[in-house]
């Protein structure tokens, strides 16, 4: 499993997780498209926006591996703002994904506005090194 070095571990000031520390021994949690209903809590919508902002800041429009990105958080964006490169294998840590910028701007216009929200990505609690892991692949 590829670890995305420098990617924020969570939404600042919350427990909304963006990455996982190690691969699941039983296999990757499947990515499943989750419906975002209008009555979702503002905190959940902010977590989606923060995660998408982090993806755009870290990868831009370039393809990237799923790696250690949180499946639950990706599932809120998959098939809309985040799309598979090729056929989607929902349980593959190596699955290539990319941000669809047109859909991202349509779904989260606030991220592209002149007064876009700023996120403080200081992740002092999320080290790049995990002493229990020992394997960065």
C-alpha cells in the first residue's frame, strides 16, 4: 500500500480521518459510492470539501493511487468528483484515481471561489513514520 507522504491525516480540529496508517490484513475496504443528500450535516459537508481540497492541492488533475487514502472519505466522492482511471477495482490499494475538476467545481464551487476556505493542514499528530508498520509499499 502506497503511503501518500505529506497528505493531511485529518480535517484540522476534527476527527474526520483522511488517511489510514496501515493496510487492512483482510484486504482493502471496498469503495462504494455514497449518496450525499441535501440534509447532510454541515460538518460532514465540510469534511468532504476539505478532503477534496487536499486531493486537489496534493495531486491536481494527475492520476494517483488510492494507497492509504481513507475508503470511507473517498466513498463520498467516488464516481463524481473523484473518478477511476480505467475500470474501478473497489478493493485495490493500487487503483488509479483522478480528480474530475469540472465535476469538483460543480459540486464544491466554494473551493474554486476567490474567497475559498483555507484549511490549516498542520498534522502534528500524524507522523509519516509508523514504527509498527516497517513497510512503506
